[in-house]
């Protein structure tokens, strides 16, 4: 008897210790599935990154629109001349003696005609032996050159630029769709993690109940053994059954803790947060009571992957047009204003600034680029063909996945009905086996078999519901079912659209 009491106390000590720890800590915060989804949509890292990507592409789009506005730039420069430039003039092009003779004949000859006593100067003739060009030049320019200016340009006609703006707008649309895809994946992950917590907790309750039944049977057999109504073999088997039930309880308890950590990680909250899931898998059993075949052919219009491929196809079509528009001329408006000053000193107040400005239009006509534009068009068309092949294959794979999820849901529905019936029968069989053993009409082996069948049946019910809700969550993710209504509430039972 002392050995039995020591054994029971040794089994109960871990449970009592856990109960004392639970009493000293604060109660966990219970979260429903709607609460978990709402928190994940605001705290999950993937969702935050997707939102930042939408913001980034929005800025990129605004930057593309800026190309339509005038681009104004200012400039200023200073140059110090190290060695001035030297200019040379040939005699044939610049004959000083001939210019002097012409001036004297035009202005001085009439004056000397009035005074014949004054000798008329005769310019010296150049030496014919000398070369008509001079080897000595003279320096031009000044030591300091200052300049400042303002330039502006604006495209007037540029078809390729306009098409690139449309492509940037489609890039924003693609980023928004990727953000939606990230939210759908996050919701699917939260659902699976939440249902895994419920399954782990129910498994823990089942194994805990099996442990309590084994403990009660041990106590009962111990009393019968003390009264010499049970054999030592029955007592040994009862102790073995109890010892075998303890690891299952510990494993199930660890599964509960790990599943809660996984849920916290998906939600994006601190792993030390004291939270727990509310409800049970049985609460979602009502979702299984409808005919899956009434939904007909489910549409992929809401699937995020298909939407992204459609947007990418539009981008490639616009890219082809943009490459073709590279053959068209472009017209732009230009303006420039600049001032310059050249000095030999640094007396800024005495600088003489010379302004220069112009305004005009420039026409650019592409003529030959070595086949660059043609190959760019061909490359974009090949990419469009690749994307179409990828779209067809993706659509085929998604349709297969939809049928697979529907098949899993239907299998889970059928398993749930049989599992419920088996659980009721197993509970009744265990009660009969327990009473029969009390009166000596059945053996301990029959009682253990009934306990095992009851445990398996109860786990089967929970597993059937879990398989259904997980397959349903995957189906919703594949169909791209919206999970937020106009009022911002989470929709968990959205009707599938054809």
C-alpha cells in the first residue's frame, strides 16, 4: 500500500507543480480567430514589408510623372587660365601696310592737296623677301573666367515617355496586388496555426482524460488487490498502463506550447506574450454541414497569382508598345540663360558680366541604332510568350489544387460523421467494460482496449474537424476570398463565388 501511495504521489507531483505555477501567474489573454487575424494584419512582418513596397512604387510612379514637367538646372563655374591661348595671323589675310595706305589716301590726301609745301608721307613697301605669314602670335583671353547659368527643358511630344508612365502605374497596381497576396497568405497561416493550437489542446485533454482514467483504474484495482479480489498481474498491468499514459500527456502539453509559439510568430507579437486560443474545434463543425457540389465550378478571378500574371501581361504589352514608339520622333522645348565675365583680377565690383540666352525647340529623329530597337521589341515579345505559358500552367495547377482541397474537405466531412459515431460507441463500450470489470465479468485487458479505442475515437473527431478547416483555409487562400468587409470586420464564412 505504501508503494502504491508513493507511486501515485510521484505521478501527481508534476501536475500539482504546474497548477501552482498557473495560479501564481496572470491569466492568459484569450484570442478568437478574428482577433488573431486582425492582430496579424497589423503586426506581421510580411504585411508591413508589402505595404512599404506599395509606398515605394507610389513614389516611383510620381518620379516618372515628373518627367512631363520642365527640368530646371542651375550651374556655375570658375576657370583659372594657366597659359593663355596664342593666335597667329597670316600677312595675306591681314596686310597692315595696305590698310594704312588706303586710310592715308582716303583721309590725308585731300588735306595735303591744300598744302603742297608739306611732303606727303609714303608708306614703306613690305619686303618681298619676307614670308607672307608671321611666326609671332599674340595671346588672347584673360586669366579668370566666371560663368553662371540656368537651363530648362521640357518634352512636348514623346510617345515612349508616355507609355513608360503607364507602365509605372501598372507597377503600382502590381505592388498593391502583391500586398493583397501577402495578406491572404498571412490569414491562411494564422488560421492553420490557430487550428493547430485547438487540435493540440484537445489532444492534450484527451490524453489527460486517458491518464485520469488509468489512474482511477489503478486505484480501483489496488483496492481490489488489497481485498484479494484482483491478481497481482492486473495490478501490474494497471501500473504499466498508467506509466505509459504519462509521456503522452507531456508530449501533448509540449505540443500546446509549441503551437502557441508558432501562432505568436505568425501574428508578429512577442513570444513571451501570455495568450491562449478561445473556442474549440467543435465550434467549426457546423461549417461542414453543406454540400460542396453546390458550389459548382469555382472561379480563379480572385486568385492573387492569376491577378499578378494578368498585370504582368499588361506591363509586357505596354513595354512592347514603348519599344515600338522608340522609332517615332520626339520634340522638346529648351531654354538657357547664362552670364560670363573674364578678368585679370579679383575685383568683383568691377566685373563686367555679359549675358547670353536662347529659347528653342529640338526635334530628335531616330534613324539607325544598329538593330537595338528591333531586338528590344523582339525580346519583349518573347517575354510575353513566356508569361502566357506560365499563366496557362499556373491556372492548371491551381485548378488541381482546388479539386484536391474540395476532396479533402469531403473526406473530412465523411470522416467526421463516422468518427462521431465511433466516439459515442467507444464511450459506451468503455463504460460497459468498466462496470463489467468491477463485477468481475471482464478482464483488465478488455478495459484497456476500451480505453484505447475511446482515446483514438475522440482524437479522430478532432482530427476530422481539423483536416476540414485547414483544407477550407487553403481553398479560401487559393480562391483569393476577401476576408475583410466594408466595415473592417473579418469574414470567416465567406460564400464562394462562381
